[in-house]
């Protein structure tokens, strides 16, 4: 495993444990972006309270930077795949929307996150969801088997974003949609920030500019790529240089 991937895995193994603690009965959870108790960068308040109530979860289990389930109209019978599903919030919400007849899959490489997601699935009433162990560069699903690929603050963590986007294209059916929340680089970051492993695992250093992201989508074969920035991160040393974006594209 590369040094970057191990830094990412280890951060989210710890985050899974923290989420379990801060969501214990009687606690006061905080929504964070890429960390269990970190600053909110776009996710807070974007989930409907009735939908959260229906699966018995609060948005504080999210380490995301938005709500990708709001980006694509999910319909009964569809197959949804969440790249880097974490504690499982977006998978469980999607599973309810594609029921009856549909199914939601989440792929994640971190055992602790998969355990947490399966516990969250058990405590919800959702049965049409499956969490798979794997990487987003090598998704354990067949070609053309998915209607909608979602993801929430994960693709920036991959060392080879092009490989992830090609993999999303491979698993989508013709006409399938890519509907993702992710962090992007809005202005060049300081080289010392770019090289810091913890800033990579914290969804800062691995970000790429929108033009580069768009080129990867077009290069993989996607059409109608759209980007909408909905929040900027203002942590010290970053000052609006990265932001969370909603990204949509379609497989012809
Ligand atoms: C920032 S968290 C986001 C989790 C979830 N999407 C959410 O919104 O709460 C990143 C997640 O992606 C997973 N992850 C990161 N890189 C991955 C990769 N290359 N393959 C599979 N999973 C990955 C981590 O284990 C972690 O659960």
C-alpha cells in the first residue's frame, strides 16, 4: 500500500471510531468534512430531517462535503453505487429512494468504516443496501451494472483520479449518471500544504483544479460535465483556496 493510501486508511479507521463515540446516546455530535469533529464544509443542513429520521441516523455520521443524493433523481428499481461510502449515510438514503426493486452499494477500503456502515444498516430498516470491501480504483462490480454513481468527498483522496473516473464510467450503464460532491482546488495551494500527508487525508492536498477534473471526465468518455461550487474552506493557510463542488456528468 502506498504511503498516501495508508495515511488515508488510517485516518478513516480512526474517524470511524470517533463517529461511533460522538453519536453515542446523550452526546452532542458535530458535522465535519473529512474528520469526525472538524469544520463543516458544505454538508451541514443539506439532508432532509424526515429522510434522516426514517433511517435513524443524524448527518453527524457524514464526513462528506455536500449531499450527493440531492444531485440525481433516484427512482424505484435503480442501482446506485457510492464510491467511498464511509459510515453509510448516502447509501442508506439512496437505498430507500430506489426501493422497491432497486439496490444501493457502497464501496470502501477501510474495515472500521465497513463495520460501522453495517451496524448503521442493521439499526435502520433498510434491507436493499450492501457494503463491499474494495477500492474506488478497482470497484468489485461488473461493467454497465449501475444507473447512478454517487460519492461524497472521496475522489480527491485518490492518487489517480483518472483511474477512479474511468472506473465510474465502466460500471455505469449507457445513459447512467455521475453525481458527486467533492473538494476541488480553486487557487494554487502552497507547495508545503500540497506535500503534507495529513492534509491529503484531510481532503485538502489531493484536490485538483476544475479544468483538470473536467478533462478527466471527458477523457473517460463522460458528457455534459457540470461543476457548481457551494462552499469554500477557510481554515488557516487555506483561505478559500479549496471548495466543495457538486459535479454532474452523464455516460452517453
Ligand atoms: C472523507 S470520508 C467520506 C465518507 C462518506 N462518503 C461520507 O460522506 O461520510 C472518505 C471515505 O473514503 C474511503 N476511501 C478513501 N480512499 C479510498 C479508496 N481509494 N478506495 C476505497 N475507499 C476509499 C475512506 O475509507 C473513507 O471511508
